[in-house]
C-alpha cells in the first residue's frame, strides 16, 4: 500500500518538482507570447493612418494673414 502512495505522489503536481516547474515554465512562455501578440495586434489596430487634411484658419498661422 505504501508503494501505491509513492507512485501517486510521483505523478501529483505538488509533489513532483520537475514536472511542475516544466509545466509552469511553459505556461509562462505561452502567456508571454500571447501578451506580445496581443500588444502587437493592438498597436497595428491603432496605428497612425496618415496626415489628416485639416483646414487651418489664416489668422492662426506663423505669419498671420488678416482680412
């Protein structure tokens, strides 16, 4: 019976340090990749779309033009 308990402890997440650390490493890598791709996608969605055509009044220019 003690042998069966040892076998289950080897497979259990909390008792097997090697398996749990490998699993947590891959979870961290997956989260890092997901956040990076998500950030890149958000930057692509909200990118600068070019110079807008804005009408500037003549009296607000560097050399104002008055009527």
